[in-house]
């Protein structure tokens, strides 16, 4: 498990910002309907960048709804998706939801379908077809966010928090095995004391990305654990602040209009 259900993003809300939010039901290409939550920045013209938020193993819950709003406050439209439309349906879930049986039934190809649907949604708004779109994921979602670089969504970049670059248990292909298919830059953010992601695997990921000339930045915070990006982990607020700013810089650097404005 990554974040507890009462966790919150460690980002101070931008008071005074007007953000429009909506609960969505999106339909994937295989006909599956799944829950999502969108947050739109308050702008007369569409934001030049947008992001698909990929939760941890719990799926869509309050942490990711709040995170989507923090992105929108920063001028980045966001949609957070749920993974379990195929197995848990659309019904509301309480804190006692037994998520692991549903996690075990997910497949990389169906998650990719859902991401493609979210990307299409972000491009469907007037004036948004050419916007730069990113993914960001956490733990399970971080692993799958890295994989989206190989799934031909036309992404501007992928971001993963404590997502393993190696195959998950029972799988033969992970991000590092698909590195030759990567089509966009990568930002990886890791905890140095995360026992689930050895430093050797991060080094191997770094070398593999360099080997195929993919623009990337892999950051390890030496004393931080898994799931450090959490308001409850107050002792790692400095690391969380740095991670948030790195994300914003990464998005700006790979958003054409933002890059031109900075030039």
C-alpha cells in the first residue's frame, strides 16, 4: 500500500485560485466505463499542458482528487483515473474497500486503454488538441506511468514517484524491458530508504534510458522512505517541496508554449 486513505498531498492550496472540478465516467475502447475526477485551471484559454494522475493500489480516492486540484491551481489541467472499472464497477467505495483482488486483475494493456481514454478527454476540449500531456503515478501508478512512455499516447513526458522500473510480480515486462519503445522524457522520484526499489534498479534504469538517448532525470532523496510525498510525513516536507517543484519544471520544460515563454 502507498498512501493511507486520510493522506493529503503535501502542497499548500493556492488560496484565491478558482478551479473547476467534475466527477466523470469515461469509456475505454473496450467498452469499460470507469470513474475519473477532473480539475480545470481557471483560464480563458485552455492550459497548454495537462496531466493524467495515476493512483497507487487503492485506486481513485481523496488524495488524488486533491492532487488534481493542486495541478489545476498551478495552471495544469488534470484528470485522476480509477483502475477498477472492469472489476469493481462504478459504485462508491468506502475505506474498507478490499483493493488487492482488483489490483491483481489489472493488466498493463487495460491500464493503457484507460490512460488513452483520459488523454483523449484532455484533448477533447476546445483549443486543447495540441496541448502537451503528461502522466504522473505513485507506486503501482508510478510503475505504470513509466510504461505509458512506450504506449504511443503522444505524451510530452512521464513522471513516476517510487515506481519500480522492473517487472511487477508475475509479469515479464516492466519499463526497463520496454525501454526501446520509449517516446518521451522521463522524471523519476525515489526514496533512498525504499526497500522495495533497490538503488541498483534505479541505476540500471538510468543507464538504460541513457543508452536509448531518452531525456531523463532520476532523483533519489537519500533519507526518504517509500510514500514520502504525503502531508503526514512532515519530516520529509523539504523533499516533497523539491519533488513538486521538479515536476512543475519538468512539465514547463516539455510544454512548447511554456518553453518559448521562458526563452
